[in-house]
């Protein structure tokens, strides 16, 4: 089974507007539309069986409405992870609601929502998730981040969460530190109880085969999951790049799907 743990789609009514903001803020041209039908078409072309769709909101009052939509798009191909916001009043209740409606995980974006993941106000989320749901969390900066900008999602802060909640199933996105690989290697890579994904839009080629292979071997291939950030990167191209790495077939099979299947319960 091939699983992409990191994709983004939105309702048709707002997808175009959201995509314009994504391309502007990330400085990356999308390879497709960001809709349910577009990701499914891309999955079929790329040989991907399941895509985890990550919920993202800008305001607390958008959480429930976004999650209602995510709950509704669940099927054999799409595995939505719920949206969460640090200013939501009863975070634990929303986690419960998501679980009761079949949602298997939560996405946190500390950079977009300007919060530290190890802030105690987020602890109710982690406590309620326990070991029955998976947390995917942006780790590192964003492209174009300016010197002196607050680093909300530093790898060290992700690891603070992992240490305080050792039963929590965590995937630190973007190889554990987007544009912060040195910090990720020092603070997170090789540590227990945390997985990473391979998302690095627009292409893993920017990381390079040697660096990527070194990270995977140090962290352990069994703790690495395939991710793309669709629609900002191609599932086919990124999967092909991983296939070309000097790793065993078993390692590649794990990264491209089996690790996520077992962790998330697919």
C-alpha cells in the first residue's frame, strides 16, 4: 500500500482562493488544483492508495465547520485529519467529536496559527488524543522566512511535546525541520517516539539524495513516512525519487506506505 501522509484539499467554493494564498505564501507553483476530485485523479495517476488530508484553519471559529467537511469526505482513498486551533475553547471535546466520527488524527500548524506546540494550553489536545490518534505537526520554518522571525515550530519544541506525552503518536513534518535540518538533526532525528515525513516542496531534489539518505538512516527508515504537500508537489515524482535512493526494498516499502499504514491504522 502506498500512502501519502501530507496532502491539502478544500471545498470547491474556496479552493481557488486558498490555492492562490498557498502559492503566494510558499513561493511555490501548485502542480494541480486543491480539490477532492483533483487529488483523487492525481493519486490514480501516481499509484497512491490513500492520502491523508490535513485540516488547516486560520481562526478558532472555523474549526468545527472545517472538521464537519473533513468528516464528510472520508472514503477508501482519503483519510482526513482534523483541524485544531490554539484559541478554541474546548479542544478536548472537539478531539472527542472527531474520534467519534472516524477521524484518525489531528494536524497542527504552529507557524500559521502563531503558537508554541509545547505551550500548556495545547496539552488537552494531546491528553485526549492519547495513543488512539496520530498527531501531524509542522516542524521548522516556511520558505522565505526572514531572519529574526519567531520560530514557533522549532524541532526542540516538537520534542518537548514528545517527551511529555510519550504515548502520543507524532509525525514531525518536513523531515523534522523545514529549512532547519541542522536543528532537526541535533534535537529530533534519531530520537524515539517520533516519526518524520518526507515532505519538502516543491521537490525532495532540493534536499539531495545523500542528505536525505543520511537522515533516513540516522532516524531509522521504520520511522519515516512518505509525504508530499500536494498540490505543491507531485506524488509520482517524489515517490520515484525515494525509489531511487540507496535503500533496501523493504526500507522503501515501509517509507512509501507501510509505516503510515501501521501507525495510523489504515
